[in-house]
C-alpha cells in the first residue's frame, strides 16, 4: 500500500484534525477563558486556508471513489477563503452573544463538518461518496440554522431546512437508484460509458437534478430559502447562500457535464426552463421585500438562475465561466451579508427602511454595501459585471440568444431593487438613522478582504485564464 | 431472487412507496407525520438498491452497501429533525405545521 496516496486527501485530513482539536480544546479550556476559543478557531482555519493554497497532485484513491484534479483543488480553495472571511465576519457575534452560553465550539465544529462534507462531495468519484458528502454538508447546517435555541424563528428555520433537505436527498436517492439500473454501476466513469437515452435514465436524471436544485434553491424548489435565511443567524444564512450554494453548483456541473453527458440534449431543455423561471421569480419576489435577509435570499435565487446560463453551455467555456462567477459571487455576497451582520449586531435593525441616511452616519459601511450591490447587479467597474458578461457569452456561444436577451431583461429588473437599497443609504435622510458605530477588528478585516476581492477580480484578468486552463481536465 | 416474484412487481411497490411518501409530505399537517413520510421516501430507495443489486447486477455488492449507508444517514437525519422539533415544541407547545408560519413570503 502506498501511503503517499493519502496525501491527495490532505485538505480533508487537516480539516478533520482541526475539528478534533477544537473538541479537545472545548473540554480543557476553563469556563471563563472560552472567549479565546474564537481566536483559536479563526487562527487554525487561517493556517488551513494558507496550507490549502499549496500545489497538490492529481489522482484518485479508494478505487476511484475519491479523486482530485487541479480544478477541484482550486474550488476547495475558493470554499476555504469564503469560510475564512465568514469566520472573520461572525467572530464578533460569537464572542458577544454566543460564548457566554458556553456554546461557542459547537458553531465551529458544525461549520467545519459541513465544509468537510463539501470537500468530499466535490471530490466524489461515485454516487455513494457524493451522497455521503451531500448529507454531511447539509445536516450540520440544519443544526446551525436552529442554533439560537431561544428564538422561535431560528427553530422554525431549522425545521424547514431539515425537512426540505431530507425530502431533497430522498428524491435524489431515488433518482440515483434509477441511474443505477440504467448504468449498472454507481461509479461516475462506468455510468458515463454505459448510459443511454431511455425513459428510465431520463427519470433518474430528473429526480437527481431536482434533489440538487433544492440545494441551489432553483425555482420551483426554492420555497425554503427565504424563510430559512430570515430565521437563521446571519452567519448561517450567509454560509447557506455562498458556500453551500457554490459547492452544490460545482457538483451539479460535474454531474451534468461528465456523468450525464450522454443525455445532454435532454438536460439542456431542463436547464433552459429552470434558468428562466429562477431568474424571473427570484427577481420579481425580491422587488417586494423589506427585510434585508429575505431580500438577499431572493437575490441569491436570481443569481443561481444566472449561473445556469453558464451550465447550459456544456463545454470547457461553461465550466470556466461558472467557476469564475461563483468566485465573484462569494466575495460580493459575503460583503453584503457582512454589512448586514455588522449593523444587525450593533443595532438589531434588518429592514431596508432602517438604512435611510446610512451614508451620513456610517460612510465606510455604506460604501462596502454599495460595492457589493453593484457587483451583484453587474455594474461595469466591479467584478460582477465580468462574471455576468462571461456567463452570457457562454450561453450565446451555444446559440441561446433569446435566453440571453431575457437574462439581460432580468439584470435590468435586478438593478432596480439593488439601487433601492443604495438610494436608501445615500439619497434619503432620516431622523432615526442608524448612529455611528465602530466595528471590531475581525469584522473590519473581513469586510476589507471582500472589497479587495470584488475590486481585484474585476481588474485582474489572468485569473480567468488560469481557471480556463484548469477546467480542461473536467472533460 | 425471490421465487415467483419478478423485479417489476418489487419496483412497482417501491415506486408506490415513494409517491405515498411525497403525497404525505405535501398533505400532512403534523411535523412528525411529515418526518415519517420522508422516511418512506428514503426506505423506498433502500429497497430499490437492494433489489436492483440482487436481480440485475449480482456480481458486485454496490447496491447493498449503498443501502446500509442510506439507513445510517436516514437515522442521523431523523435524530436531528426530532431534536429540532422538540426544541420547537418547548417554545410554542405544538408540532403542527400551521404553528410554524410566522415567516411568510
């Protein structure tokens, strides 16, 4: 046995080590020093993120159940950076509201377990590993959504998330069993070679697709999204909308592009319809929201619709544009959620109308929020524009001109509601404006990192070419 | 193989089980009943995997192994859901769906 092959699981083993270390630390740190645990966890994860950036070999172990390529390694790093920024943004909330009740470690252990599940999910080489990763990434998040046990809304969010997720994975499982009949195996490579277009394989694909669509919250599988985002703690909502969605998009793309490639002519139509409904419903519902968390929930649904425009391409260009867009989306959405978190922590206000006149009292926060919303809307100087532009190029390259036209219509609609928030912050005045406050160091670093990400990704183009090179291997 | 029963009959049974579960998930008003419906869906796939393995591809035990993992995961899922339901019950004194509608649209 070649022990070196285990190094392919370097990231997973390191993260598992961190989880165990945190559990041990929880036992041995005395009660009045629990506040240090937050620093400890952030520090450990920072090291993990830095180590993850080192280069890694490609290959597969466990008879092909687990495999890693340059693209998968890159995507795990994207997830790492996202979670690191998220930790920085939620450190203050944990220290002020949670650690006093002796429950700080649970947050990190559950969050990291979920991330571990995502690692296994994106590296999966067969449906068993995929299913286990999917479950490991979902279940801890449901526990996290119900994390503020004293709040009724939080429990409601937890029960809605766990029941929807259980239904989704049950449906996906039934689909996998159909694909098992059709393909004769649960390994991705075997299924890819043996599967043919038949009623059975189409049924299996549709069920599997709808199971994953729950995770990405595509319309018509989006009903849990807004409620869970509103009820769950902001960090958890942010994690769901950024990291969880990103990982699910990645594995959906891998499944559609490799395993289900023989059914390309069928899933193209499905993705077309899903993209249209998701964009329109997400955008139209976002128009009428007043709570910022619900607003961001519907905006993230609409963004998922845009991502499908890259997936419909089905080639290397599609892979590269989707990964690039997810990378930008991670930074933009984390910035928006970070500002909401900072303001909610100090004042408890979460409505758009509460943000009236924010620029006069808190100019820096409003600028971060403005950049984030501009990036989500796709206004040229910031990164979001290029992400959307490449996605549209990918869809237009396959001749879906009508779809691209309707997507552009949707960008216009989305511009309206993103600008509503910007108007509230910059143009309106209010006597009850949120007073000036100073966030702590962690939150500041978290927000500065997201702003850097938004600006650098928009101006530094070689990164896209790097992703494009990496995505050759997927085919 | 079970004598006298073909794979079609068993697959019909599991498909029925699956759709009974989906129907229950949509129509039931009690959180525990919804959880039971989800279990039905999960178990339909468990039977599916075992039967497909046994009847169609008996050389490799992929399906049987898969079903063991599904049972374990389903148990974890149920435990977590029950824990959340108990916590909810402590706060609102009810396990009905109608009681969990403070957030809408």
